[in-house]
C-alpha cells in the first residue's frame, strides 16, 4: 500500500524547442519536437515513485490510445494506477510546451478528462487513505477542479496525512477551507506573486511572501526561486535553501521533482532541512535533462548528485 498519494492531472506533453519564447502576437520557429507523459499530478507521482517510495495516483484519462500509453508509462515508473478512472466522455488531457535555450518554458494545457475529476476520485482517495501505512503524504495541484482539490485536502487532513499543495496553475486566491486543510504550500516565484499581490524576485521577497501566505492560513510555506534557491517558513523555524549549481536545459518538471522528492523524504521521516535539501537537489537535477517524467531522477542518481554536492 502506498505512502505517497497524489490526486491530480494526467497529460500527454507535446514539447517544442525554440530559440526564444514568443511575445504576444509574435511568431517564432520551432526546432526539435517531442512527445512525453506529463501532467503535474502524474509527474509528482513519478518523482516520488522513482525515489523508491510506494506511490499511488488518483485521476482520470480518456478512453483513448493516449490514455493507455500514459498509464503504461506510469506503471513502468512504479506508480500504482489502479485507482485511475477511464473516462468515456472526455479525451485524455494534453499540454503544449515551448522551451527556450535557457530552459525556460511556456505551457498551454487542454484539461480533457482531468476536468471531470471530482467526488468519485475523492471518495476513492478517502477509502484508500484509511488503510494506508503511516506516515502518509498527499500531493495536490490545481490542474483539476478546485472543489476536488479542497475535498481531497480535507480527506487527507482527516486521515492524518501530510498535505502538500503545489498552487499551479497560479490562482489569485485560495478558499479559506483549503488553507485550513494543507500543511505545506510550495509556490514558485510567479505563483507566490499571484497569491500575495506583489513581485517575488529575491530571497527577501520570498520571505515576505511566505509571511503573507502564513497570515492567509498556511502552516508551512516553501517559495522556490529557481536558480537562486528556496525560502522555507515552517511552523517553528525559517531558513534559506541555496540552489544547486547545474547547467539547466529544461525546467518543465523541476517543480514536480521538488514536490515529489519533498513528500518522499517527509514520509521517510527525514528532518525538514534534509527533506528540503533533497527536494532542491531533485529539482535541480531534473533541469539538466529534457522532458518531464523521463527527466526525474531515481534514488541512485539523487544520492550520487547529493554526494557530489556535499558542500552545498
């Protein structure tokens, strides 16, 4: 039985390489094109599973060939997909991703079957959490309907899970009942700025944003600033986690690698500082490879990377 549970999106990613990301109204030419399994929910499930933690995903795919391929890929990565529903009324979700030469990206998502995630999935989650071995963690994102995310967070809280929310796509606000049910929120700079209403560009901005998010109801906050690092504001202490120096080529799944590794470390009983360091390392290592799930490190790769960067 799984210790890390994920309720979230499952998508097919279509990635194109561009010299630079287009501005509004601008046309740019693409170079290489690729297809891969993705979706923030699926990515985070793979991130945890590849680190050796029993992981289960709850979500929906369409009754189509794309959905079959995505489920096969998830199983190959070690994710339990027995609770993923097959939707006969909606297609499998898809995402189109442009990546520039610096590894920055723009993403457009067609939700498809993800938009139908709701009460049935939450009921399935609630029943499963009741018999799951402790400790357990629940990873949530915002690529499925908000009502399902709120209900899932409440189910996780009731079951004693560590509830982590990656607030992507970035909302302008979250309902009070969701704040009350989560233990950690992990926005990047853009998402944090959207939630707090001011720019988040520096460690000082991140610290101020974390304070504001805690005032809104968050128990713990981790604001990630990419190549700068991450500000961690826990219930009892705050600290800065420096970034690991890498040559980034693709940042598509970096946040998913961070969140999956964070959940894996927390259910393994790691102290917060160790868990965040492992999460930062997983996110950094993910950016050194192209793709989403294929870029996420396994346990051996993460351990070797941490050993090579022991002084960081």
